[in-house]
C-alpha cells in the first residue's frame, strides 16, 4: 500500500561513523516534526533539500542522538514521494532506537526493496533500471559495477524501448489498413514489413547474445581448480586470492571439502573453487570430498587443471586428461612447480583443447600470464555488447526468447502471404513480451517477488 509511510535503516548494519534512516510517504514530514528538534527555529515549515542540524528526540523529549535531517519533496526524491533521511551516528543500538522512534511517530517498517519498489510504481524507474540498483549494491567487480550503473541509467531499457517503438509503428500501419480500408490508407508493403521484422529480430538476437556476458558480470564465472592431491591446488587458490585461505601441507588429501572464494580478474568476477584431490580415496570423508569435486567439474564454466610439472604423469593424471578431452567447459592446463626440475612437456597434453601454462603457485611465477589467459577465455564466453545493455535475469532471457519466437512466426506468416492481420498478432505478442522486461505488462505477483529479493532499506 503506497499510501503508507515507511521507514528503515538504509545503511549497512554494524558500527560506523554515520548511519541513515530513510522515511518515505505522505506523512514523512509529519514524522520528522515529531522526532526531530532543530538547534535553530522549528520544523513548522520544512524547506526541502536543505540540511537541518538538531536532535532526535524520544517520546518523553529525551535526546536519542544528534544528527542531520535531509528533507525531499515529492516527486523529486528517490521514491517519488515525500522523503526525509536522518543522518545519525552509525552504531547499531542508536540506529535501532531512532528507527523504533519513527515507527512510534506513525511510520511502519519498510519491507525488503520497498523504497525501490515505490520508485518503480511511481514511475521514477522502470523494472530493469530498478534491478540495476540491486546489482550495483551486489557488484563483484569494477566491471560489473559499471554495468549496473549503465543499467540504472537506462542502457538496456533504451534498447528494449527502441525495438518496441519499431514494432509499434509496424502494428499501427497494419491495423490502420485493417480498420479503415475505406479511407484508402495504403496497405503496409511486404518490403517495409519485412524490414521492420528483420530489424527487430536482429536487435532481440543481439541482446540474447549478450545474455551470457550479463550473467557472468552478475554471478561470476564458476571456476573449479582440479587435480590429484599435492599438485598445488590450494597453493594456487591462495596465490590468486592473495591470502592464506586454504591449508597447504605435504600431506595428501588435506583439502576434503570445497573452498570457495570470489575474486576479480581484469574486472571479471570469478567464483573460485578449490576442490579435494582426485584419487581413489578410502577415507569416508575424503570420498565425499572427491564426489563433490566430480559434481563441480560437471557444473564448471572454467576449469583450472593442475599438474605437478616436477614428476611424471600418474594414473590419476591420465584419467583427468581423458576427462578434459571430453569436457565442454573452458579449460586451462597448469603445470605447477616450474621452479623445480621440470619433467612434463606441452606434448603430454595433446588432444586437450586448452592452453598449457607453466607456473609456480608458491613462487608466484607465471600468475600474470594465467590471469591474462583466464580473461581471454572468459571473453570467449561473452557477447560484444557494451556492459550496460546486457540482459542478465532469467525472466529477461525468457522474455527475449519468446519475443524472438513471435518475430520468427511473423516472418513465416509474411513469407506465406497469409495476410497482415495475422502478422499483427505476432508483432503484438512480441511488443507485449518486451514490455514485460520493463515492467509495463507484468503481473503484481512477479513485481512483489522481484523486489522481495532486494535488501532491507533499499
């Protein structure tokens, strides 16, 4: 119910110099008048966009904290409603006391994502731009943050709107000819229709091509480090993460469960998984670890296969190489311990479609070349779109696929000369489906579900 006035802590929980309470709704200024006492004058007439310094008071007029009040008048605020933000000291206790005070004064607790949901409902943001807000908060790298900012600025929205504008023009010409034949409105020529449909289909396909890149920037590339025990997998994880994240010993089988870390390489987020060594384990716990390694290998998008370059290939190594020959995931072969006497050669990995790099995880040599290779292999998974116009949600991809099918059917109908009224049905279907991406033709249950994934206070 957007007529309610809501409030919530808008900054991260924990100790900090400043914490912010956001209040939004028709009674936001009334709440402020009850709980905020400026050091000069009063709040009888609140001047929007002017900071007021004063005290936040309890119901008995006792002082809870000193802070700054920032009022914003609808529609020129984040939510499009009257908004006040209270800047307090950033301790969790004092913020909680101020928040409870806003509820006493008439606000109610904001639900997850409710501020941004109100911005969407009030026309301040479309759905793709609203989701960009959450993506910016959750960005795992500088590049994904840049993509989120461009989405917030409307890069994807503009691409979708341009396709819909072209489709609407074609629909209007067709339906004008159907509805008013007596006015001698020229029938849409087959050539012009074909041009519109082809252009729209090409633009939709271009967005679909970039969907994987968008997903990578949002979720990161699932990168699995595999190899037999004691080849240096955990040392490699530690070297890439830059900290002693995994225990490294000479005892085989030290890593028995999957260790996951998030890193960024050239702006590309990676979900890096160090796995248990591949071997015929007798210990029950290690067997579970090996089974998890097998599962993660099947799900991996990028595999870093580690071998000990200072020793001959073992039976476990040969089994791994055989599996690498059959895998669809991007693969990089790493011959570790190159600072020791080298035994392995590139020719030992013939038949595996993967670059072979010599590194020393312990000494740090070859890691720059590894990072460059990882970036190059991931680039092969991505499209050529600019970062901001990247669909990255399952619902967006599904909508684009449905739109592509509608446009394909329209092309077939046009080629079969079945009549422009039949073409109009599919063009209208594509138009409405693309509108769902922007939130123009989407049901309220989906809207609620989308914003429920946002953090509290945003």
